[in-house]
């Protein structure tokens, strides 16, 4: 398997972070590159692993100086990808995994390595269960569910591979590993 960039996308609550974390436990040649966001950190998230949590001002500065690409707005927050960190990891002859979403597909334009894109999704009722178990407010869940329905309709066909997280997380991880292999 050559050096690659794996771009993960999918609706909110589909299990992207969980699948990526389990995959990284077994595939040590990959480095997870987090996106930057202005979204507040959840209680179980680690800055620098899940995301780089930035103030609106810091985000805008990084965007203006060209540090961030693939800028996206989702549910009132900003997200971006530090493309330099991807290039640095590839220069170390390691592979990159990122939960970059639809904007991650823009990376293909300037990456020196091939990229595969994987969309992880689930039925809306499962997404709803996942969001409620995270402790989000009902207002936040409602906003995210509307966004998830639109994401699935608009994005699914743009990715190289689709994984349906409808059984156990173990099954979804096995599907993920099969796609990557």
C-alpha cells in the first residue's frame, strides 16, 4: 500500500471519529490530521486530536495567511484544513487520515500523493440516536439532523467509497479496512 491521503466525509453522527480511531489503533502507518474549527469543544474531545479549536479571530487570521484551505461553514461554525500539515506527514513517508468532509475533496488539486475518499453514513434514525447519546441540546440535534439529511442527498455520490454504519461498529471498521486495503 503506497502513501495515501484518506479523506473521510459523512453526516453528523455517522460514527466517523469512532471508526477512524479504531482504524488508527490497528494501522500505525497513518497520521490523523484534525481540522480547525470555531465550534466549542465537547467534553470528550481533545484539542489537536479531534480538532484544533480556534476563536473566530484566530481562524480568520489563519485563513487570510493561507494556512487553511477547504473552508466550510456548518451549523454556524467554521471549519478548515491545514494543508501544510498534510504535506509534512507525506514528506515523512507516512499516510494521512482526515475527517475533512466534503471540502476535503478539494485537496486532490494540490496533493503529491493519491487520495481516496470514503463517505460514512447511516439511516437518519441511527444518526439521531448517536446525536442524542452525545449530549447535544435538542435544538442542536434538530439543526444537525436537517443538515445531515441535506449532506447525504448532496454529498454521498461525490466520494469514491460509501460505508453504511448500520450494524455494529466492528462491522463498519472491517468495511473501512477493506476499502483502505
